[in-house]
C-alpha cells in the first residue's frame, strides 16, 4: 500500500539577520533541528514526510507535489496576515492541513482583533491599540504600570525586559519606537501583578480538552516580571516552569473553562495555546492565543506543559491524527 505523503510546511530561521532588521525579526521561524524532530515523529506513524519552505514558491510546490496532507508550522512572510497565507494556499489547492485555518491564523496574530473576538465571554487585560500618534492621548486612561508591545507579532518579538513603563510619557516613547522598528500598530495593556499562565488545548469541537496548564515564574524576585524575549532566550537561568501551577483549584478550573471558551470562539483546531495573566484579585485575564504554538523539542512551552502526559512524539503525532480525524481520514 502506498504510504501517505505529508508535506511539512515551515520557515527556517536564517543563520544571520540582514542589516537593518531587528535582531528578533526571525524569532518565530524554526530551527532545522525542530523540523527534523517533527519529521521523525511523523515518520514513526508510517507516513512519508517532505519538508517544504513556505516561501513564494509554495503554491507551485504544493500544486506539483501531490501531497495527501500538510503539517503546518509555517509562520509565513510579510506583515499582519502572513501566518494565514500558507493555510490559505492549502485551502486554495485542496490540501488538508493540520491546525487552524487562514481566518483563525489571521485573527489571532492581530492581538487587538483576538481580544475583541473573545472579550464578550472571556475577560481580557485592559488595553489600548495605538495605530498612530493620534491614539496616544488615550494612554492617560490606563492604569500604570503598562506593558507596550507590537500588536501583530509572535514569539515575544519586540517584548524585551524594558517593555513595562511607568507613565504615559514613557508609553508614548516606547510605542513610537516600536512602530518605527516593527512597522505595525502597538498594543498597550495594563500590567497585571499576578502569575503568568499558559494553557495548552488539543482536539476539536466537543472533544477539545486541556492538555496541560503551566505557570511561568521568575527565578528571582522581579515585581514586574514579563515573559519577555530576553527571558525566553535565557529561560534555563531566569524562569521556573510549574506544571501544574501553584494556584488554587478554583483558579485552575477557571483557567480551563476560559481557555476552552477562547479556543472555540477563535475557531482553533487540533492544538493551540492560550496565555493568561492573573489580576490583583487573582482572576485570569486573557492575553493572547497562539493557534500554532512552537514545537521546538528543547524549548517550547506547549512541549513543556504536555510532558507529564505526552511524549514529544505523541504530541506531534496527535496533532496529525486529530486533524485527519476531523477530515474523516485515516492513515493507510
């Protein structure tokens, strides 16, 4: 019997960042080791895997490839809608794909849009979108300190150790710098003093379930701790990961309920990760959704939180199997 052919859509992180770009310009892209690890896990299911870059040649490669399914970890290229493009190409060509579709990928990369979608049923962090200098006057309405970050970036791009500001004047300075640096609107959110928590979800429809919950805490006393890019690059020294979190059962139950609700409201499929922060009263507030969480075997939040229940291979294989079940397909 002919083996199923799976195309592994990805964007590889370049060795060097071209001059003029931020040093985190390609932070979302994957290491070759990640692509290889995913391929090995999928091949253990008996499928043939072919890694294909999600670049401008993607439509032709997919059209000519004759693939049965696409395993998507591609971040795409461009700006606000870049993550949606590989999924849209697959839809155009009739190639079934793992994970979220183009609409969900576009909505969730834009943090302000994602907040609007869930906010009627899931509490969000109070915030403000800054598209131009005309929006800056509204910064006085927020309670300080405030965290200022790019609105449509992932992997903590643009969120460094100095992302939290103390007053509107600092917020203006940082938002102007970020807009010039990253070429996108900026989101200013009130900085919440409680724990930072991420919730992994797998499955579809009524069968969607929480994979695990993880608290992300600093190793030293940091009253304004942010899970910044600087922290992520030095995570072994700077953070503790607690699975399950050191939180009351009532809070954990609320996190599960709110994460599953956001998963459904945003149209996620197969796998996603929801980020929350607790406010001063200890109540969860939605920060953002990652419908295509990083799958680096050595440095991935969803891999860490899944570890007590699923091995890396089981996690990867489960994504493909859930996606195939959603389409009424089977291997072999």
